[in-house]
């Protein structure tokens, strides 16, 4: 797809590799699933796979059909289905393509064992509910699953949980203690750590870690910036100034006139709006960069445009480069800062980038 509209999302292959290697350095004794769910957090599943296919220990995603497509494309590493199977067809594919399926309930286990012949090798992650209270087996469910699977031949089992507050003050201690109590004398492999736990809690690293948001260069911690963690931004959302207005004091900007100029100002109109994935609720003051200078958005974000303050950037006119977030040609605007200003998280920014935005892949 090509477009003459100037907005684009530029994806850095080198930054993605850097961030995966950083995860591996933090957990040197573990293998790492590269989490590529949600179209690689909006960065493009196939771009991520092609970038990491020589180094990733495995890939983790949601949809069985995407996992099968990876196998058919020649990906030989382990592939983890993070929510497990949804149908007997999925279950059969697990056996046929050597996928690793999460099992988080009795019904999934029954479906898998019914659909896959007893002599076909199986790889499963038994997910334990240790306090997130979304998906996962309780202690009795774990024992039932272990009993059923132990009766089969050629079953590789890993125990798994997911931390709810690894990024906050409560940390992982309570859930880790519950996991250990439920696991009992289990001596097999475990996978526990998400991005926050990889970076902060080495006791959770186990046999496999699951880096997600850190792969894409955003911080899992509200109080610590990505740069301080050594992460590099993978996506730069960029555009250009397509219009300039000169305001007098008292003039208003945009729908609803929510911004009122307190002094004479120059306002730049950027080809980016909520239909491109920029958060509509981003308020006046959200950081943005124009021609290497940091400035701010003003007024309400509309469908296809937003406004920014050019008063102190007199050279900026039509065609001036703009960075909405990331390390772009107009400057570095951390996605975490934009997300914080908009009352959301960088995960949502990345995943919300619209299909109409041209994607450029830097090799």
C-alpha cells in the first residue's frame, strides 16, 4: 500500500533486536518467548518475526491460525498459544504442528486430549491462577491436569502463571508464594516473568521468560522511563505540518474551542488524528516534536488532524517534520510520555495505530 498522506509509522529492526537481547541479558539462565500478540503490539507480526527469527528462542501469540502460518513459513522455534485452544480444530493443529498450548481450564484439557491421539507428542503450559483471577487452574485443577497428562506418552509440561502487579508496589511476592505452594515438588520447567518481572525480579526468571512491551521499547513501569532501562523505541509515528494559522489573543482552536490563545500564537496543523490511532482524549499539552524542537498539542484531537504550538519554532511551516511519538526525524518523544499525558499506556498507543497509516521498516 502507498499513500501521499505524510503520516507513517517507522519501525526499527535494530531497536527490536536490541530490546530482545536486553531481555536475554537480564535473564541469562532462561529462554525467552518473544511475545508477538496483537500484531506484535501494533508493530507488525511478520516484521517482528523476520527480525527475530534468527535469535528468538520462541514466539508467543494468541491465534492458532497465526501460529500455523508461522510454521508454514518455516519457523521452527517453539510457538506458544497464550490463551490456549478455542476449538477442536485448534487442538488438532497443536498436535499436527508441534505448537505449545496453554491449558487454563478443564474444558481445554478435555478438548485437547479428545482431539489429539494418545501417541501424538503434546507440549502444554499449565497455567495457574495465583491471584490475577483471569485465567488459570486452581490447585485441584492442576492436580487433575497432571494426572490426566501423566497418563499419556510424549507430553512436555511447563507450569505457568502471570503477575498482576509486577510493575507496581505490591510486586510478585504474594503470587510467587502461591505458585510455589500450588506447584509443590514440581521439578519441571516454569515460565513466570513478564517484562516487568524480567527487569525487576530475577527470582521469577525460571526456564522461560515472556518479554512483551519491553520488546517494543516502552517501559512497563510508570515511574521509570524506557531510556533509563536501556530500552530503545521501535516505533516512531511521524507526520508533517499541513497548515499554519496565526492567532490573536482570545482566538480558539478546534472543535468545541477548548483551547483559547492567551497571546498571539502560531498554530501548526498536523496530518494525524484519532482515525490514525492517536488518542482523541490527549489533552492540550501532550508532548510533540517539530523540526527537532519539543512543543505541545493544543485543542481537541479531531479525526484526521491535530494542532500544535509553533510559536517558538518560527522556521516551521508547511512540510515541517513532526514526531508524534518515538525517536523520529523531528525529535524524540517517548511513547510513555504521550501515553501518560493521555491517561493511557504505551501498549494502547501502539496497538491502536490504524491500518491506513503507512508502515516503513528500517533495516
